[in-house]
C-alpha cells in the first residue's frame, strides 16, 4: 500500500482505506446503539446517522485537527469522526460514568471538546450562529482555524439558519455550512415544506455565499468539496455552503419505523450505500478485497470491545447531577 | 475624575475598562458601533477600540447571541447587546436552552464566559413591547447569572465582575436609570456577583429591591421615616447568585419583609426570595410577607396607566404602613 498511486486529486489508497474503516466503525457503532436500545440498555431516544457516514468522515478528512465542528442531535458520526471513541459514545448512550459527557448529555449531545468538536445541539438550527461565532473568534485570534456547522435539511427553514448565513457573509467569516439533506424533515418530505428544490444550496445565493451540491454518500467527493470550500474560507474569501445529498438507514428517531418512505426510494438509496461507494472506489484503485475485509474485521472488533467495555462501566455517582453548572464545577446559585 | 457620572456613561466606562484590561473582550450588537447604541450606552467604544473590537450587527438577535456563545466557547469574552430586554424573547433559545446548558450537558467540557447586556424596564412610556422588566425570565433558567445594578458605580463594578466571570451573565441595565447620576467608581472597581448591599439600615421592616426599584424603595423609606417607621433597604444587585443570607440576616432584626419588584407579581423574583424566607426564616417573621410588584397585565402606554401597573413610592409606603400595624 505504501507504493499506491494517488488518484488525480483524491486520497491515496491508504488514506481511502482509512476513511473506509472510519465509516465502518461508525456504521457498526450505530448498529450497536440500535441493538442496545432494543435490549433496553439505551434509554431516551437516539437519532442514528447510519447512511450519513461519508459526510462526517469526508468532511473531517478535509479539515485541520483544530477546526471547530458543531453538530446536531443526529451527531454520533461527527463525534466519532473528530476523535471520540465508540466506547465513549456508547457509554454515554448507556448512561455510564465513562460516557463522553459523564452521562449528562446523552445521545443528542455528544461532544468532544478536546477534538474541537464543540457539541451536538438538539434545538434545530441553534448551532449555526455558534459556528459563526467560533469562526469570528478564530479570525479575531488570527489562528487560521475555520468552523463547520453540520445540520439537516429541516434546519434550512428555521430563522437561525438565515440569520447565521447573513451574518457570516456580512462579516466574511471562515465558516462552512454543511447540510446533510436526507430528504426528510423528521417524518415529512423536505420538498413538501420548502419553497425551493435544494433546501440549503438554493438559499445560499440569497446571501452571496457559494452553495454547492455533492453526493453525500461518496466520501471522496465530500472530502474534495469540503477541502475546496475550506481552502477558500481559510484564505479569507468568506463562508461556503455544501448540501450533501444522503439518506438515513433508520427512521428519524427510535420511535420512527420510517414507513412513510416509498420502498423503491429506500431500495435505490440502500444500493448507494456510502460504504459500498467507498468499496467501489477502493476496487477501482486496485485494493484487494481482503484488505477491505480486514478493515471491516477491525471495525467490528473495535465496536464489539466498546460495547463490552461500556456495558461493564459503572453508572455515574448521583452526586454528579449537582456539578458542572458553573465554571467552578459547582451548582451554587444563592448564599 | 468627574465628581459624578451618569448610569449611561457608567455602562460605556465599565465596558471600556474591561476592554482595556483584556484584549479578548469584544462587543457586538445593533447600532453599538459608531452610533454608540440607541441608548448611548456604548458611546466612545468604537472610537477608542475600533471596528475590530466593536461590531455592528444586523437585526438578528439569534445570530448576535449565538455568535457570542460560539466566540465565548473558543477563547473570547464577548459582550453582546440586546437592545431592549423585551427582545430577549427573539433569542430566548440561546438563553434558555443553549448558553446555560452547554457546560452541564457536555460534562463540563466547555465554558461560556459571555455577557448579554440589555436595556430593561419601564417608566418611559414605551408601551407593552419595549417596557418590560424581564429579569424574572432569566431567573427561570438554572445556569445563568443575573446582574441588575442600581447605581453608576455598581454598573462599573458589576460589569467588571460579569466580564471576568467564566459563567454567562445576563446584565440588565435599567432604562429609567440611564440619566441618573452618582459618584464615579474608583479604578479597578469590582463588585463581586451575588453580594447584596444594605443601603439604609432600619429596625422595623426590610425592603428588598432591584435596579430602579432601589431608589424608589429609598424614597419610600424616607417618607416612612417621617411617620416613625424605620425601614432597612437592601439592593439585591444580582438575582443569581441570590444573596439570601443578607436578607435573612436583616429579617432577624426587622421581622418584616416587603419586596419591591418591577417584574410582574406572577412569576416575579420576589416569589423565589419569599419561598426561601418561608423555608428558612419563618421563625424570624412577625407579620405576613408583602410583595409590591407589577400588576399581571401587559405594560400600558399612558403614564397614568403605567403608574397604575408598576410599583410607586405611594404603593410601597402604603404597603409598609399596613404591614407595620399587623
């Protein structure tokens, strides 16, 4: 693999294989979350990102390690892509003390601040202005960092989306808006409730922002598109918007069997699975199938070990409920 | 140094002192730059610090407070202005769901050292959507600190503490006090958040007030003194942290409590304070607790109607007089 040729402007085979393995880890982590929920070990709800792996992994591959990432309640893939381990994530979902957020956040709020992944937010669209602020901060501090907000198609119809795009454009900030358009705003087709065909990309021109559309199930295409927009933003040319077309393999949340999606649509998208697309690219590059199988095996082993470790981790100390409100670590609000 | 300074000047001076001290302090808001703010509470900042640190924004309250949050999480100390406190409703998601919760729900991974400043309160005839005292809105959300100064010196001292705080602070500047004058603050003046001030000592009754209700309570106390009623007046200065111990300490002496609140009786901050007194200071009381608060209606426009709704000196005097005969 060390002598593998680079593709024209894409990753070399070693890097592509690594991206594939990252996606495989995410897919298996989401499957584990699903199974653990059904077995009663995950409470509340989960919004699984299986099917969206290429957006997180492709984008992350195009970013600097110190670039900021803000995600939504469907954000497991972004936490994993920015350095959270499957064990940390699954432990959080399973209410364990070893969870990413000490079991105070849960599935919808996975955060890996040490990896500059500054949170998963469960109020639709709320984090777009935050990403604008992080980009503003990066510019004020002169660090060359950029900020990226990942969001769903549904977020394009909320006010914060529009306020964020306008302010980012007016202040010409190094921020990317990456829409994961999976065609459904919860249970409703996004096309039924949106005035334009491409809910994110068609809005970008109104703010003077370049809006691109990309195959969100092709990790290489996502990586290239994000690299292009990130380069522009980092060079001082302002924000960019990318609408990544993708599809979720599960329903909106655990309560949703997604019966509203036409069978032929589901079938069409499942045939365009991001892992399959990456496998196809690896095959084109001449990577032997056994190397891909080895990556799958490693991913499976990592996630299996994570499940076992999370299961065996202790519950949080109940006293932790009264910590972490204030920066001094406490919760004291009165004398 | 001037002999006196207005509350309005004190806001700009308080921010300027922190901006001189710490390059991480930046301001954003509507009309705050060259215009100096619609209330002129940021006058001079743009001239002194330039457009790199004082940023005019569109009318986008969510973007203002959301961007302040993102900047605060990444190494800056933003001071965001929401022009009228009524407009906090336009960005309430950030104050209710995002800013006060992100530290907790990430298990302490991030901090949000920001200040949201806003012009609060009535008495100026601005009508129902520009006159509210909304400090009680913020009090409903664990995770926000709340300051509401009554004097120019406290504006500067509390601003210093708010900007230096690693926790988010909602800073209520009272519109009715902007033109009032007081002694300037000494250099490096910091008033720690959560320390009430006993402004007038008395043995008969404790009046607890905030912001513009503080001078009103002091005036009422002078009137009551003429009737031989000796009122102690406490300026809470902050709602969170709430200095309940100073109030309880005063009640040990006076045994009578009247809160003077501009926010509505319904859900007003006095309800929280009084519940603490009922829990922990019941034995100190010789009479029922009274709350002089705004009537539970929208703020009307006409002076004569507005005065009917919000506390007045007469209402405080009458309430205290009744209470002392209990």
